[in-house]
C-alpha cells in the first residue's frame, strides 16, 4: 500500500528567493502547499517568540511537512529530489556535481545576491560603498556561471537538477530589483533561465509567493 502524500505548509515572504526555491521545487514535483505569509519586513523572524516556535535559526523559509518543521533550503531540496525521484543525481558523479554547485550557490551567488538585492531594492538609504562591494563580487560569480553554462544547457549537463533550481531563484525576480540585464551582460545565464522557465509547471516568483509585498525603492 502506498504512503499518503505529505501535507506541506511553506512559511515565506514573497521577496525571498530561498522561499521561491522550495515553492518551485514542490510545484515542479506536482505537489501543493499551504502558503504561510511571514512579516519579514516587520521583523517577526527576529523575535524570540518566532524563533522559539517556528525556526531557531531566525530564517525564512520554513517548510512544514506533516507538522515537522524543516529549515535550510539545500537539504530540503535534496530530500524532495530523493522523495519524488526528480531533479536529483542519477550517479555518484552527478550527485557530487549537484552538491558542488549547491554549496557554491549558497555561499557565493545566493549569499551575495540576496543581500545586495535586499539592500538595493528594499531599504530606503543603502550604503553605496557596500552595494558597490557586493556587486563586484556578484559580477565575478555571474561570470563564473556564465562561463560554465556556455557549453551545457544546465548546471550538471543535459537535464535540470536542484542545482539549477537553487541558482536560478534570485535571478528570476523582476530585473529592476537587482538591476541586472542578464540578456546583455551574461547571455549564457539568460538563455539558461529561459530554458528553466520553459519547464512544464514553472511559475515566476511572485506568482508562486502571494501576499503583502515589501516597499520597493527602485
């Protein structure tokens, strides 16, 4: 007898690329989830009460699976890929490559882009020197990714994996938020994003993540 499908609840806020990673992965795997909007802009994730009851790490997203709260997007993506047999590695070598790009994304591309975009678009008086420092780092990482994708359709080869889902997330929001015209600056990255957007069931971030939005200053 087959096991019943888990019931998912996703704690998120719409501008969160990490929330989008999980929402998109669940959607591409044919799963539904209950969206739980979180007042990140109001500081709720920094309160002792929220950290005691939702996520001790003080971070969004949080995926509830049959009542169990899961945090950190990379291990959740790995678990979902294994559960549904989609977007994971089929060999030891592929799994290694997926992990390599997941870790790189979390530490480099997502880590810096999330901070840069939030400061640039959603804070009223961002420090321009800090923004310039962050953008220089992101330019480097986008250059690395653009070179990697110049001779392959997806991160590890001919098919998309959770490495692609992870790396594309913060690059899929409206262009004005981060201020990159990837079609001009990084054409291989842009072509890859278009291939990802052509996947059956793909949806843009704000289509998957409804609710009250942060004020955008750009």
